[in-house]
């Protein structure tokens, strides 16, 4: 016989520790940097494609290349390669201390 479904797992999710406001801002800034990197890579690939096709160029290789570029952009954004994420998080912390949980100075 099966056990009845309870709401215990859902209640446990409510009690999970929430990340700090600063951590949430940093995560959003990293995602923005990743988006910026993705747009930059797509622009670079567009310029490359405008120059002509290669010997092994096909729709399948372009699709794989685009997926690879997206993964690369996410990874570079999470590492803060360009420093955009840190600059954004610091700017938000300076200009909006209420978002970070501090009192305005």
C-alpha cells in the first residue's frame, strides 16, 4: 500500500535559507554579464558569417557552434571575465543600499 501524499516536502522548501540580497544582486549581475557576452559572440559570429562560408559550414555545425557560444557566455559571465558583473553589483550596492539590506547613509 502507498503512503498518502503530504505537504511536508513543500513546507521544507518554505524553511530553506534564502540567499542574501547581495548574493542575489551578484547572481543577477553575472547573468547580465553572460547575456552581454552572448550578444558579443553572436555579433562576432555574424561578422564572420558575412565574410563567407567555410568548407565544413552547415546548419548543423552552426547550431552546435551557437550552443557552444551560449555555454561559453554563461561560463564567462559566472567567472566575471570582463568585470561587468562586479561593477554592476558594486554600483547597485552604492546607489541602492535598501536593496542590499543596509540603511541609507
